[in-house]
């Protein structure tokens, strides 16, 4: 073997760096026949879930055209999902860990509450919502929740820019099964919506997103195809981040998907951005997408087409098959969720990301327990990151796809906030589309982040923790019409204030009754001259320099307000004024402006700080009748 052959094999991934160097220097002439440059310390091979794809010669070079991918890949900065018996990823992981022999009992499960929807939250009438395809409603919810999980529905959105500097440049890519089944019979002639196709535009309009969008319909690989397209848009600089979602619902009473297999259901999404940008912004990085490959098989056998894509993706990332410790496919997913149609690739990716996050290999079908996932090592002993592939083979007329994932780079623990914490307290701002939503979100935040038994912590650390939470709510949440402001000195004080507010709201609703919500709204704090009131009756509206007595909640309902309010936030003079108020810690003035309709959030964002994961806003889902009229059932908080 001459030097050219050695270099060619090294480039294609057949030889590791150490082997190639040894061959070029003549140190180990007998190793030319070796084909395993890496030693992988993983759990013993038990099933397809924990076995890497077969090592093959990588003869296909990365597809040409367009700028190359960043060397460090693309970060998954948020992911969110709902599956049968698993409303959320923590529940999904718990179910998958306990899967194994019992997983087959779930393969025909359905999503709980899939027919319910919170139309008000998204600015829709119940009639409009009822005419939407159920898949579109589910995707709308999940895409929003994914953005909120990443802290990107508020002021932070403006930092996501395209190559030309356009802010709020977020692409929206969705995958779905055939649409329109649920509404075609009810919609009047000419009124049936182009469900699914409208979703990128609908969400982009709702959030003022200014990136590209596309729908991928049908096929088990549809989500991975959408992800591949989203990366192309990121690579071209068309957007600064991309939302990629998928939904699969059972098509009818036969409970089977057109591609075969028992019908399961699932919906979810991920948010992607270049890894370097994500780390600089302090985003949470759940996993890194190193390479993708997508193609139609033509007349080739399915296995041959899938193998070709595996070689292409590995070559594009400069990784050999021996360095991959996990392979997720449509087969492994079926044991957990059943055949989820267009969401099959999503479920496989979620399984892979969670295994990377926990460093644990899920039990294979028929097995009883999960196993620790040890990292691979080079022959020199250097530790390599855990890697996984997500692959969906083609079916008749559909596409095959292959994705290579890697665990995120390690980084030391950072500070929970990037600025000094004030001993006098922090201003916490919250908003929602209705008073009901505001109370439900306040209670959710208190219950999940601020436990009732949290002792008040007046130390500098406790104040910094509160400052981080207040900052995240300002940066990461959309500004809505019903608003709340409270100043607190620590977690315990804030939790007590939010619970008191939620309890008072519930009491007002109970006294007013279901037919007198307007009166409850007025009593909840929408009735004085500037649209604000003291929720708990503390009364000291000017006290403590904090917009009312410290620890008291003031709120306002601005749904009927006309015009921009007392200040026009787009003027540079206004932004400078608000920034000066934040620098001076003028919490009373800021609270009053917030409750009077001014967006004070973006002005208090100077300096870098890591994203703080928080619970998503409460959705108050209600059943929707097929005929397009709202049901009378009460809302179900979610």
C-alpha cells in the first residue's frame, strides 16, 4: 500500500489517525489490513438499539454545493414532545426506561387530549380553531412551547438574525401526515383550509418570525427531511435559528398508518442554531447535529439506499462507524410509540437525544433494563464524545434519511446570572392573553420553580437566583395584554406572592360564577385609572420603590386599551429612557409603565447571561366540537 492509498483510506474513514501515521512512518506494517481504528467501550450488544451500524468502506464523498457546515455542527437548543402516556419528555424518558418487555402494550396508544385546544391563547376564535386540522392545532401548541423552552418568544427573538441582519429570523419547518381528514366533511364548500400548509405562515405571523418555512407531507422520514431542509437554510444564512416540528395521528378507526404497523401518535419539535452561536448566547445545548443525508432510493433496495446515506453522513462528519455507539431507527421507535407516521423520525431523534443526555442506553424490545453508556476511546486513549445515528429507511415512494448526533461539548458550570443582584429586590414581570391564563401561569411558575416549602434566602446567592429568574422572564417570554408585576427579595417571597395572586383570582371566579367573568376581571386588578391595582390589598402603591408594597402583586388587563399607551416603545428616546430606569433600579416607575401598556422588557437586557429553563406558559385547553362550535366544558390547564 503506497502513501496515496493510505491517505485515501484515511480520508474515507477506513483508517484512524494513529493507524495512518503508523503506516506512513512504517512503524506497524502489519496493520494495513486493520479496519477498526477505534475501540468502543459500550454495553454488550443486546439488540439493534445499542449496536452501531456495520462498519463499511466510506466511498461516497459529502454532497457538494453550498457553503460547508460549521466544523462544530448545529445545536439542538430546545426540544419538546407529547406521546401516548407521556405528556412531556421527562414522562417519555421514564416510560422508555421502563419499556423493554412491556413496551408492546403501548404501541396503539393515542395522545391524551389531542382534540382539545386553547384557541384564545393563539388569538383564534373557537370556530376558526375547529376548522383547523387536528395536526395543525397540535403543531401550533408544540412549536410555541419549544420556543418558550428555549426562552425565545420575547426580547431574545430579536437576537436571532439572518445573514443580512434581519432580526427574528427563525425558519419554520414541519412534517405531517396527510391533512384535512377531520374537517373536510364539516367545512362549507370553498372554506376548507389548506391545513398543514398554512402552519409556518400562521406561526410566523403570530410571533412575527421572518425566516423561511416549508411543509413536508407524509412518510416516516418526513421529520428528518424537514430537519435536513432547516439546516440548509441555516447554512445559507437565511435564518438565525430554525424550528422543526412533526405530528403523526392515527388516520382513522383502523388504527393503522398507511405504511403499515400499529398506529401510535406523537407530536414534538426541536429548535436548531449553529453551535458556536448557541454557546456564545448561553443556550442550553441538548445535542449537536453533526451531519444529515437525505435521498430517494430510486429502484435500489431499501437497505442499500439506507446504507449509502449512512456512509455519506459519516463521511461528511469525518466519523467512522466504529465511533458510533447507538443506532435509532423506525424499528426501535415502534417499541415505544408504535407507528407514528410523519413523527417517526422525531420520536427516534428524541430517544437518541435523551440517551445522549442521560448517558444511558434504553432497553431493547424484550430486554428488561437500561445500561450505562460508556464513551468510546481512540487507540491513544483519548476519550471521544458519545455519538448516535437516527435513520429511517424508505418505503414505497418515500425518502430515506440519516442523521448523526453527538453529545454537546463539556463546559464548566457558569453563574446563574450575569449581573449584580440588588438587596432591595427584583422586579418580576409576567403576562398572558387573559386573566385566567395569567393566574394559571403564575401558579405553574410558583409550583414548579418556587416550591411552597422554600425557605426565604436573603443571601447574595438567593438574590442572584431570583435575579436570574426575573431576567429570564423579561428576555424569554412574549409580551401579552394581561400583565402582572411584583417585587420580591427571594424565591420564597416571590412564590408566596404568586400563589396569593392565583388564589385570589380563583376566589374571584368562584364568587362571580361562570357567567360573570367581566366582573371578576375588574376585581382582579383592571379597574383603576392606570390599569393597575394591588392584588392582595397591601395598598402601599408607592412603597419600597417597587411598584407597591414589597411582595405584593399588581396586575392590569389591557385588552381594551387603545393606541400604544403612555410611551411609544419604538422610539430610540423611549428605549434610552427605559434603559436608564433599569440601570437606576427604578422598579416603581418600570412597574407602572409595564402595567400601563409599555413594553419595558427589552431595555433591561444588557450583558450576557445563560438561558434559564422555566416551565412553559399555561394553556387552557377546551374541547372543540367537530361542527365548529365551542363545547361548554371547562378548560383543562396544561
